[in-house]
C-alpha cells in the first residue's frame, strides 16, 4: 500500500517530466506550444455589461415596498415575508 508521501513524490515526478518534455519540444521544434485556456460561458458578463432590471428583490427592498403599500409595520417579522413584485 502506498502512503501519501509516495503518491506525492510520484505526482511531482510526473509533473517535472511533463514540464521538461514541453520545454524540450518548445526549444527543439518549429512550433510553439501554447498553454491551454478554458473558455467562458457567454452568460458570465462583466458587471458593467448589460443592465437588466432585476425581478428578485432583496429583503430590505421587500420590506420597504411592503411598508409603502401599508402591508408591513414596525415590529413585524422580516422573515417569511409575503410575495412581492417589484414596481414596474
């Protein structure tokens, strides 16, 4: 049975071999090995991207909206609030 040190040493050895192999190929060939990068899904937009109106309110926004409508008063619970839709 292999212990963790043995497993770690084998992984380090394999990583070193792959690093040396990449360096050797890069120096001794006519093409350049580029690092592999992962693509990002288009739904991950930057924060300043498309400004879309949110249809889910935060708790303090829901309490404020209920207070304006007269459905919530001081001392009422702030958990288990009734459903609210944002004003259009």
